[in-house]
C-alpha cells in the first residue's frame, strides 16, 4: 500500500484504533497527509502530472527534413488569403480572353501552353505594374495546379507537377527573381517606408506575396520530386540546385537576398515584407541547395574518409526509433520519498517501477515480492555495473524495434569506436529481450581524456608527468595498462579535431605548413556569401523567432510579424474572430518551424565543412542571446504546445477551393484537432526538436555556455519538456541535463534519480566523464571566460587568413548593427568576456519564468541587448593593430605572432609595394633589427 493510499484511508482506520501503537500509526499517517498537501501546494509545477497523455502511448512522430508535400504547400497560405485565390482565376480568364482562347488550361495542347507561358513572361517585363502583376497572377494560378478545372486534390497535384516542370524550363523562376528584386527596391525606398511604417496589413504585401508564392511552389515541387527520384525531374532538379547555389545577376545568392529581406524587415526599413513566406522560401532554398539529413550523413563520411578516419555507422534517428519515451520525472511522490527516506516500512530496493507507469512511492508493509521472487537480483545488478538489470533496461527500449542489426546489436563489451557491425554471433541466436539489454550507444573517449588519465596515473604511481607522451606506460601497474587499452579501443576522433589540429599547425608554422585548396562546396559558397553580414543575419533570425514565440509578450516597439495575416477590415462576427485567432496562432507556429530549421541546417553544414565556420556562427548566436531565447520558448506548458492544432482543414489549400465549399458558420466550423487522427501537431514537435538540437550544438563541450544553462535555471524548464512522450525529444533534453548535472549540486541529483537513470540509459557514455558527481577537473569556473576568448581568437585568425576581404567588410559594414553589452570595443577576449558576463547578469535572480530581459535594445542590436555585432569594431581594430590597411600589410614589421595570425595563403602570395620612407631607411632597419638583434633559435 502506498503512502497516498495510507493517508486517504486514515479516517476509516481511526475508528478501529484500540491500542496506543495503532494510535501512533494513525498520527504518523495524518502527519504524512498534511505534508503531502503542503508539497502539492508548494510545488505546483512539479506535481502537474503531464496531462492525460503522459501515461498513454508514445507519440508516433517521425522526424524528417520536412512534412508532407501537401502540408508544406498548405502552410504557405494564410486563411485570410482565401479571397485572393479567386483573383488568380479572374486574372487567368481575363488573360485568355485577351488571347482569344478558351479559359481552360487543360484543353490547350503542349505547344499552345508553351506559347501562353512565353507571352506571360514577356508581359512580366512591361512597365505598367497592373499588367505585370496580372501576368504574375496567371502564372501563380498555373503553379497552383489550375484548381478551378479539377475535382480532386490528386488532379490538382498532378497539374502542379506538370506545370512547374514547364514553367521552370521556360525561365519563369529567373523572371520572378527579377520581379522580386524590383519589389525589394520599391519597398525599401524612403517614400514607401514613410507611408507604411504604421498600420501594415495584408493589402500592403499583395504583390510581393504573389511573387514569393510562385518561387516557393516551384522550389518545393522540385525538392519533393527530387526526393522521390522522379526521372522526368532529374535533369531539372540538378539544374535548379546549381542555379540556387550560384550567384544571381547582381552577384548575390538567393539565400543571401532573402536574409537581407529579413534584416530590412527587422530594422524597420520594410515592415510590409511577408515574413512567413520569406522564411519558408529561405528554408526550402537552403535545404535544396545544401542538402538534408541524408546528404549530411554522406558528406560526413566522405570527409572522414578523406582525412583517414573511420565511417560513422550510428545514426541518431535510427537509434531513437528503438527507444521508449520516459514518464515525466519529479512528481510530489518522488519529493516525499526523498524527504522521508527512513521509515518502518520495508522499502522496495530491487528496482524502480517502469517509467511509463504512473509515479508512485513503492513502500510495502510486508516483504518485497520482487526480492523474494529473485533473491539473486542484487548480485546480478551489481555485476551489470549500472544498478539496472535486463528487465530495467527493457523499459527504455522497444523489445522488437532494433534500428539496424549492425548498428546497435553488438555488445558494448566488444565495442569499437563507431559501433560497427559485429558478425561473431548470429542475430537469430539472441532472444528478443537480450537485444534490449544493452546501452544504445557505443561509449566514446577523446584523446584529451586519455592524456588526462595517463597524467593522473603517472603522478599518482610514479610522481612525474610526460607532456606530449600519449602512449608510455612504463612503471604503471597492470590495471592501468588494461584501462588504457580500453580507452584506446573506444577513442573517437572527430572531423573537428582534425580540422582544429590543422589550423594549429598553420598558426604555428605558417610558411612551411601546406594548406589544401579551398573546395567550393555549397556550404563554403554560402559561408563566404554571408560572412560580411553574418552577425546581422543571426540577430534578424532570432528577432523573428522571438516575435513568433508563444511566450513572447507583444510590445509596441517590437517587429510586427502579423503584417501578412491581419486583414484590412477586422472581423465582425464570432466565427470570423475565431478563424483569425486560429490563423494567427498557425502563422506563428509556421515561422518558428522555418526559422529553427534554417538555423539548425546552417549549423550542421558549417560544422562539417569547417568547424571554425560553425564556431563563428554559434558565437554570434550566443552573443545575441540565443540560449535564453530557446529556454524562454520552452518555459511554457510544452505538452499543450505540442498538442495544439491551430488549423482548420476545410480552409487549407487546396481543400478550400476544390469541390463544394461548406458554410463556415455555426456548427459546421470544425477545428483541426477534432478532424485529425494524430494527437499532436507535426510542426510543433518538429520545432521543439530543432530548438533542442540547436541548444545542444551551441553548448556541447563549452563549459562557459553550460554555466549559462545553470545561471538561467534551465533544469526545471527542461524537466517539464520531458513530459512530451517522444524518445528523440527526450534524448536531447537529457543531453542538456547531463551537461549541467555536475553543477546542480548533490541535493538536485538526489531528488531526481529517475532523470539520472534515464540519462544513464539513453545518452551516450564518455568513459571517464564524471558527469554524475561533479568532480571534473574542467569544472573550474575561472577558466570559463578564457576558454571563450581563446576560441574567438582562433576563429578570427581563421577568418582573417582565409577570407580577409570579407572579414574586413564584416568589421566595417556592421559597425552600426549591434547594441552594446557595455560598448565593447576592445579585443576579442574582452568582447567575449563582456558579452558572456552580460548574459550571466541577465540570468541572475530570475526563476526561468520571467521575460529574461528580452527586448530590442540598441540601434538594431542583438536580441535582448547583448550586441551581436560588438566584435565588428574589434575586428577592425585588430586589422589596424596588425598593420593591415586596405587589405594589405602596412609598412610596419610583422612579428612572429603576425605570421600565425595571417597564415600564408591569404597574404604572402601578394605583391606588396614598400614606401619610399622604408626604402630610404632599409639599411638602418637591417642593422638594428637583424644584425644587432640576437635570436634564441631554440626558444623560437
């Protein structure tokens, strides 16, 4: 009988008391009941038991690059754009009447259809704006699949597929890019901005929404057909990918042009830009140009083979498919169990209940049934080394859902660094339950960890240390030899480690070290294009993400992302008001989905292409307060957000225009949640996972950023996110909790043992990572800021060597872009330290539930006042300090550190003109600096 059952039955027991012993027992039960109610009132958030779905089945959500094609197209349109569909049909009919043709596209033969498209393209170039936009609406109607001529969604989809192929082959995409350029120039003119700076509505963005819709439909249709492997789209898709990865006529990439639109929108120069369509198009252009998850996986293995590393065989998506979702931890019963550890009840120590079962305190008045049934269970658990047996591990993983027979079926005892397939045992000989009685990931260890292990062992047993010696075991006992072999067997060398070592060699020996030629991959092309303005782009994306966050409060000075949703006339009826409310919520969710996918996609591709490109982007995200922004996003009832379905299926395209339309009033007004067969919103789960992955990428192996998680009190927020029953989402939450566990204190770990068990069972092990106890030597707080500053110096050196012109543009062009964290103008170390300290101060004193200091401080500054571009002046100052003027070394003499700063590929192949002053005093310089200067070559 549990504690709760005991105190609930206390009143009935009281009537039966006939002895002092019984009375003492009832007094104890009544006191326990009083304490139980107190805990319920004090810890309301922890006792809220995850709604009804926490004890239900796992979400059947499958993470992918995008949702279905039909949903992605439907999300392009707002419900308030419904009337514009008829405008497209009217424009098409008028145009066909002008050509003396019947207004039916399907009745035209192929030759006639091509002739019509060519005439429409010619009309796009006329000076009259009305004629131009009428042709654009005709093309939009064709791209929408001529929905007025069909009777089913399948017919409309097939028409879209055929029409998009013809439109792209005839050059419509390039023509609409030119139209987009014209609209951008027109929208950003001072006269237009002065008129439309206030009260922006749907009408103000009518023309540019037509253009963006055509570009998006073409892009998404080609992406979908490319993913399906359609033969008739094969050549078109290859040509299209090459086109979007190449500069346009004005020298800009399409992705950079769209990022520029977002920046102008956030700065107030173009408040009428339809942000949802812009970020959706940017996402799909980036996804198609760079590649999705499959491309990333292949690129990673390709680059690893190129530098002599082993292939990666473990895939997170596949491994998480075999995991079970855990129940939400830290309910009031857990708190009671920890606050009343010693009772006269016999505790059930054998194992905790399944995490999938409701939380309860397992205290029995009689013997433990599990222990009596299996008296040797303690010994077997001790032998396993984890405190959990095979039955315990089965609660975390699905018995018959192995991701791949070679990925996870091998035992960890015979593991290799990448968990490669083991063929020593036939899979059929292992019972299904035995397949789950192992950890999902092969443990890893870094070379740094092995060196630390050897250093500690040498100092302990011999009393000396060998710097730079990674293998010598002389004088060490045999157990140390075995431990060293185990660590070596699990050592993992990442692609980033190889790239960092290469950069260190170039910095140490800039003349003699050979640097490979820069390969112009799509990621490299994109990085070089966005480098000059990357801080502004990151701040703009985060501002849009903040404005679309469900936890953000509307402010008069914040950006208005609802400009392309709000109609000119506000709704008058209750039905119209409800529809607009749903539309606004849907609009925000789609923006969050697109922005999170864009940031994650860029981070992943830059990290594979070169780790310092990834670090440069991630540091600007951190300086712009990305970490507290994501935490603020999750500081809500996340289960409600995941289950919220802001959609009306009858108003989704093409259902809203095909067939007989019902009257959306009264009883016929049905929400998406009542018509959908899934208990969750795909885009909301997708957004949550993306944001958690972004947070993991920013924080992994960065102790200063881990401390930001601690300062911002992220543990309660992340624990609430565990209430969502999806294994992949919970995995990334557990990773974030594991990073900060050592800093949360012993009491927190003691009170959250189920969370600790879930971390142990689901997150990859680092063999000598002391994450659960806080004894790590790397947890010294005084090294945090120095670590961030050192990283920033390495990134600056990398950028200045490989992209000197772009780096100078970044320094000069972004000087006015960032609000200051105290006006940082100093070195990279000072800027990183100031920004880091500002983030720390912003988190002090709040409980994870306030606004986190978000705002739009500064003149176009970083989100929340920590300037994303504070380093631009510092970079310009560095160039001056190192004698760089106009892109060339100045007349001052370069020291040894300058060689390390610039490297050789970016500077030493240039012709430098020496000044007359230097030539006239060359002999004096030679005498003083060369002949009379004694150099200790050994020390050098």
